[in-house]
């Protein structure tokens, strides 16, 4: 007659099974996302997208991906030459995609120059079926420094771009989405707000990204619902 299995062994096995199940759920969700048919973004959200900071890195990759999915683009950045370069690249790669550019230094939000750029953005998106907004533009420099070592103006610029700029651009685009009853807003955050609490020597940057993660999400969620 086989010996009875100890209770502690059964408990540990059950705990392990629960842990593996919990670990597999995100993997299965990702697999399902990869296997399902691509979403028609223009039908679900709209035919245009606004992207801030689209000239390099993640912003440029996002712009190219949206263009490949049939979405025309309003590109917003502080450098006119870089904007033109990205617009030309999209035009060559995806000839059917329209692009519009807005030169806007988000660190000037709240100034006369910033107000003028904001009016230009509003005029540009007026009448467009903007269904996606990607708030990608951000400032991470001056990097790892104690506050007393950093240039305070550069820290203030970081706050203006990462927090105030994002808020004003969202406020300019969101009303159209609400009027049409559809849309998606993607705010690019940072793992520094979750993985490394307070993110030593990057506290100001981490705080701005935490604000993006928490405050803006709930503000937009409740506006839409």
C-alpha cells in the first residue's frame, strides 16, 4: 500500500501550480494578441494620428508603423528639418499616406511662442478624423545628478515638456475624439516609475513619468467615460 502524500507536499504543489498559472496568463494573452488578425485602426479609431517627438527612436518607429497600417499623420516636433526628413521618408515608403507637420517646442508651453504653436496645432487637426494620439516627446537630461548639481532651468524644462506639454497637447486633441465618440491616447511612460521606486539621481524625471502614469490616465479615462 503506497504511503500517503504529506500535506505539506500537496500544499507546495498547489502553490506552485497557482504560481505557474499566474505566470502563464500574460504569456497566453500576448500569444493571443500575436495570433489574432490585425485591427483596422482607421475603422476603430480614425484615419489620422498625432505623434509628438516622431523624429527619432520610439516616436519614429511608431510613426512608421502607423503609416504602414494606413494611418495618416500629424507630426509634432521642435526641429523643422527633422520633421521634414521623417515626412519625406514616410512619403517615399507609403505614398498613399498624408502627413502634416507642426513645429512645436513643448518646453515653451505657457509662453507667447508656445501659445502660437498650440494654435497652429489646433488649426491643423481641425476637421481631421484624429483617432490616435501618441504622447511620446519627453526630456530625460540632464541625467544622473543631485538636484544641487543640476541646472535648475533644465529640470524646469523637463517638467514643462514631460508634464505641461503632454497635458496641453492632449487637451487640444481630446475634444475631437469625444465629439466623434472614439479614439485612443497612448502616453509613453517609464519603467523608472514602477521598477525602481524614486529612481535615485533621476528623481525629477521619474516624478514626471509617474505623473503621466497616474494622473493623466485617470483624467483621460473619466473624460471619455
